[in-house]
DNA sequence: CGCCTGACTGAGG
DNA sequence: CCCTCAGCCAGGC
């Protein structure tokens, strides 16, 4: 079928498929959404997520970090605190402001890539 | 138009 | 581990 999804919708859909307890990066989300090189756009779009979620589902913005594993917000800021708390809730270990990507990076299966994330 | 600013990134030193 | 820098791209002015 023809792909009529906006970049924003693709980004939300990809973020929604990150499983609890796993994390991703702005760049990885951009790649999976078919928008290579647009990591900054991902950040901007995540900032528009309504509190109530999107299409009835939550958009787990807090599972998205910098490629380095760091939380992108200034330490101790409101956003920073919320993101950190959410991650800890899901059992993701956060040392200082960073998460071990080695340990928690989300790796979509080939099946998921072909049938769910083919944009 | 140009110039600046981001929830960014990878390469280099 | 730190810092700098060049790319990146949408928006605002």
C-alpha cells in the first residue's frame, strides 16, 4: 500500500515499538523511520507528544537517549528527572546520566523490521 | 536570502 | 574522558 504517513507518525510508531526495559537512540529511531540523518528531527517530534499519548497508546519518549547512552536533558532538569525515573521503573540501570547501550540497546528482529517497521 | 538554534552524531585530537 | 568541528535539517526571525 502507499505510504501516506508523515515523518512525525513514522517516528511515533517506531518509538512505540521499543519494548519496555530497552532503550534506543535518536539516530536509530530516525534510521528505522526511514529518515536517516535526521536525529534532531526525532528529538523535536518527541517534544510534541501529547501527555495523553497518541492514538490511544503511550509514546515512550523516555526510552530514547543519545547514541552515547546519555539522557539528553540537563542534569536535574525536570525532563531529566522524569526520564530517569521512568527508566529505573522499567529496570533499566541508569548510572549518573547514562545508560549502558551495550546492555539495554533495542535490537529489532528481522521479522519486525520487515513486517512492522518497513516504511 | 542569511544567521542562529536545537531532546543529534561520528570522527579526530 | 574531554573538547572541537563539520554535517545534519526544520523553524524562527
